[in-house]
C-alpha cells in the first residue's frame, strides 16, 4: 500500500516536470519575422518573469499582458516605453545593442507597491 502511494507521487512529479517543459517551450516561440518572443505578465506589483537574459545584437519581441489593471513598461537605457492594459497584448520590439543590466519598471501609477514594480534585462555576449 505504502509503495503504491510513493509510485503515485513519483508519477505525479513526472507529469509536473513534463508540463513545465511544455510551458517553457511555449514561452520561447519565434515570431513571424524570426525574432524570439518573450512573454511577460504584469500585475500589482510585479512582472513575471522579472529577470530576463538577452543576447547582445539578437532582436526580441517582448509580449506583455496585464492580469489586473493598467501598468507601464519602461526601459530608459534601451529607449523603450509602452502602456500595458488588461486584456490586451502589447508587443515591444527590443534590440539589445550592448552588454549590461538594464532595469525595466512600471511608470503608470498602479497603487501602493508601484515604486517596487520592476525587473531587469541582462544582456550577455
Ligand atoms: Cu504597475 Cu505602477
């Protein structure tokens, strides 16, 4: 009896791992123009994921959706800014032209945690 339940747990964990793998593949799909598409979710008061690694010189499209209310998306050092609205997908093209860490943050006031709503692009060679 005990052995059976251990097997069940292992099977369940295996299925979770497979589902996680599929999700990873789905989020790394490629746009019609050949750019990699990175999906980002915005909500009070965070972006998911909030740390994204890019390769220098490789253009990407960041697809952002909000799950609650209006937010902003601003990357001052890369000259990028966009409004993020619930129920809509905002597509932001980015060409990371230099190596470094570039903060993105919300620039539409969205409540008590607005100031902390931020993340980072890490551009590597
Ligand atoms: Cu989200 Cu301010």
